[in-house]
C-alpha cells in the first residue's frame, strides 16, 4: 500500500486498487505504472494486491472469471479476496467508500473488469489496460463507468481477441475475448448510447502510435464507457516505458495515470436513491 504524503486521517480518501499482470507481483506494478507518484500528486491511496501461485512472491495470477493460470485453475476466490482487502483497508485508513477504483495490466486488467462485474457495490469505476472482460456479460448491480486502454498492436492480449503470444514468446494458452466484446458488453450493461463520440488525441510524440478516444455516453446514472485505442501500441502502460521490451511499444502521447485519474474524479459512486416511502417521517 502507498499512502500519499498529503494523507489526512481526518478526511475520507479515495483508493485505487492496482492489479498486477499474470506472472508479475506488486513490486513489478509499482515500477511499471509509476502510480505512487500520481498518488502523491493527487492524494489517493494505492493498493497493490498479490495474486496466487506456487511461489508466494513471484509468477502470480488472479482469477478474473475466465483467466488466468494458477489462480483460475485452483478456483481462487479473488472477488472475495478483494472484498476482504477493502474491508481490512477501511480498518486502518479513512477510506472514501464512494471513490474506490480499480485498474491493472493484462491479467490485472481482466481482474479489474471482473471486480466491476461482481463487486459493483464496492467499485465505483475502473480503467483497465490491455486486459479484456473475460465473461460473456457483466453481472453488475449498478452501471459502472469504464475506461479501457488497449493497443491495436498488442500481441499478448490481441485487440481482436483470440490466442496471443505466451510469456516465453510462443503461443499463449488463453483465448482472449476481444476489445469490441468488452466495450459492447459494458455499453449494453450500462445503457449507453449505441454510437460513440470519436476524438483523435494529439500526436505529441510522432512515434507511429496515434491515440483515439471513443466515448459511449448517456448511460444510466451518468455512466459512460470510454475506449482509448492506441494504434500500434503494445502490451504496455501508456506514458511509461515497458519494463520488458518484448511486450511491445508504449505511447508517450498520453499518460494512462493522468487520464484514468481524471476519469475517476468524474465518476464517484452515487449514493443509492432514497425512495419516497423511506423519506417519509
């Protein structure tokens, strides 16, 4: 856990849960994302959960509903784990329970979609990177705002779905669902407009990786679904250099950390509406 320097225990504080990728660990996500610096700047708590594996420190995975590895094979209850983690966190920090968010890369992105689906009572919004929804449809009890980042050149979790490369560069074992399936599933679940607003983002770096923002707005309770499509982008964290070169190119045109935090600020969980019967004295 990283607590920002400006943390005041007297004030409820937002939380961002950052799930590591398959085969990784929390330490790798600290280095990969640079989220601690964003935490200090913006004033939110960051939590980096450990996945499961034969070695408790490395090579870990999360059970994201349709992936991945040891955690899925052993039927690890990572939804229950996340709920327990948030319960425990609330005992040691002053958490703003209406502003608990999730993100992650690859298997961590898949896990972000899964907790949005299964823990919509606890997770206000998510912003996965390079990891699709691996369910046929979300199981959310309320509309969950989604911002999904994905490179069209991602060879490990292919943009169009299917089998990508494995960790050693050979064929992977996971049949990934596509980005289109992911987006359309959430558009339907949230009741958003069927056609997106498409905006080309500034091509600052001139590196052959143009970024496009597609926004499906008009969802229930002000929800929206946003796709940040990165032309030729790899299995990487936008704005940061990849810590493993084989994962592909990473755009410098955008900062995933800046964009997702701006998105999260727009989408706190709205308190349940009070019925007329309940409001009567």
